């Protein structure tokens, strides 16, 4: 049980803090999943390793 | 902008007040048209990249909305339609809106570049600049052609969606741009016809204020007729088809009929029925745009199911 009644200002401040917190969490999650998608489905990153592009060898039948 | 006309902050702003700065209703139109631009493109993005593209295009639109509200706070406080916005109502300081707008502009452009490509990000940056600087700071208060040229800012989202997927601008993207660009003047002038007092009080040189309502009615008809070829032309591109052509033909016919009815009326008739025809035309203009883009989406779905032309 709260001894001090919550003021309107605290409620508004909490909504702002919660909103910003959720936005930041969502942004981090988006960055993570975007990175996973780019790495797993994107083009081979030979350029980052200083190598020319070489197509991946065909899998043996 | 004169800060003296904006009330000082008297209350602690909640999260919703900052969301309101991003103009969520405008954002919903941006999300929809950008989504259609992305979905009808011949190249498809992976799901997270596509979601990111839409999110950051919407965020960029919201950022330009915040910058617009920061700049226009002095006239927003004078207009009935806008006086309850966060800044004129005193819930948010103008500087906070400026900070939010600039920060979100940077985040949205950089993230769109990382998620998709530099051309799409460049177009988004240009759109934000166009809306915040060219339209809000320059055109809006200096020429009655403000919404004609300023309408370009609202017309870019489907083009950005298309470019995010394909990496380049094409005829289809230009026609989607033209559809919204040509639709904007009749849409806003119909609003101005029954909101004249607002713009007049704020000193914004809307066509109704500078050239009178008779001329505005004529301009609505002219721009509606000029819109038709652009709307119909999309039907014969790679993203059009029989469904789109049928929907567009019906909508454009009805839109022109509405514009002719507006043109034939005078102020006495309009006052008598409290601008019923103008209000109906304005509401129909929203349906008009939504239905055109929905029809493009339907065509894309049909093509993916093998029913494409």
C-alpha cells in the first residue's frame, strides 16, 4: 500500500519513461534481427575480408 | 516563429504528447502507400529488411511532422483545427519538438540506408528536407501554390518503398508519385473551402484566401481532371491490370463528377447545406487514394498467385 498518493506528474513521467524504454528495447531487437538476416541471407562478405567475389562451390551431388 | 505566442509548458508531457508530434494520422497514410510501393515492386526484400524499411520511412515522415509543428507553432495556436496540438497547448516546448525532429530524421535516414540502400535513404532525406524546409518554412506562408508544390513531400513514400526494394527509380514509381502529387491539391482545397476561417486567421495564403472561393472551385476541377490520366496510366504499367483499371475508372469518374458539382455551386448554396458537397468530396478523396493503392496491392497478390496479365 502506497503512503503517498501518486501525482498526475508522476503518472505522465512514468508513461514517458516506459515509452522511451520500450522504443529503445524494440530498436535493439530490430538491429539484432536485421543483422542476423543480413548475415545469413545476404551476399557473401568477401569484400570485408579483402578478397574478390568468388561464387560458393556447388554442393556435391 | 514567434515563441511569445506559444504558451509556456505548464504540464509534464506524457509519451502520447511526443507521439502526437509525429502526426500519426499522416503517418498511417505514409505507411500504407510506402508498403504498397514496396510490395508491388518486382524485387522483394527479406521480411525484417522490409519491416525496417516501412518503419523508418514512417519515422522519417514523423520527424518531418515534428519539425513542421516546431516551425508552425505560432500559427497552429491561431487555428481551431490545430490549437490543441502539443506545442500550442503548452504540453511540449518548441525546442523539444525540434530536438525530436532532428534526432528522428538522422536515425530514420541512417537506418533506412543500412536496412535497404543509399538511394532510398537519400530520397527519404530529401523528403524530410522538402517538407520541413521547402514547404513549412518557405512555401506555406509565401504562396497560394503552397500545397501544390508541397504535396510532393507526401507523394514520395511509395516511391521510396519501391526504391528500397529495387534500388532505382522507374516509371511505375514516378506514376505512384504523380498520383499522390496531383491528388493533393483538390483534397486540400476542398478542406480549405469549409475551413476558410482557420487559414484566414492564421494568415496562411491558401487559395481560398488569396484568390477567393470561385477560383478555388475552378482549380479543384482543373486539378481533378489533370489527375485522371496519371491515375489511369498506372493501369497499363507492370503493376496495373484489369482490377486496377476497373477500380480506377470508377473512382476517377466519381471524383470528376464530385469536382464538377463543387465547381457548379456558389457560396450561397454551400452555406445553405453547410458545405455538404465539399465535405463529401473531401471524405471521398481519402477513399479515392486508399482504393487506388489497395487495387495495386490486389494486382500484386493476383500476380503472385499466377493470375497476372
